[in-house]
C-alpha cells in the first residue's frame, strides 16, 4: 500500500517563483521505492531514500512528468499524483454546479421567532 502526502508551495513562494517546489512524501514498499528511484532518475529528479518515507522535492511540471513516467509501472501512485495535479473544478449539485476556482460567500439565515 502506498501512502502519499503532497505539501504545495505557499502563496508567497508562488508569488516569488511560479515553479516553486512541492514536497512529496511517499510511504512505499521496497519494490515501489525502486520504481520511484528509476522513474525520478529518468526525468532528472532527486529523491531522499534515507528514511522510511521517500521525499521528493519537485516543481509542478516535474510532478506531471513523474506521473506520466509512473503511469506504466505504478498505477496507484500515478493515479494519486494525477488527482493532486488535476483537482475537482466544480461540485455538481442537484440544481447546478458550484465552481471551486473562486471564493464564494455563504451564510445561514435563521427564520425562527426565538
């Protein structure tokens, strides 16, 4: 089982550099660690294998390349990366959709007489 955690760059980091790095933490089995080592070396990324958790520091473009390379060998990890890189654009509701690309103001109105 692969567990994945991605820490995106902050808004300040993105304002300073559009290609600010994302931190990717992966708890992977031995065979998956080897596949990650091969995939990251194919696209010129480094990774830290010194702990139980694999750590990769990469830009968004490099993560897209990694997802493409992993697509043939580790479908679960590639799918998790793809979900991160292509988030849900809108919630589909019964009466329409709610776009998540911009902020929405919502409130609750209490109409009771208490």
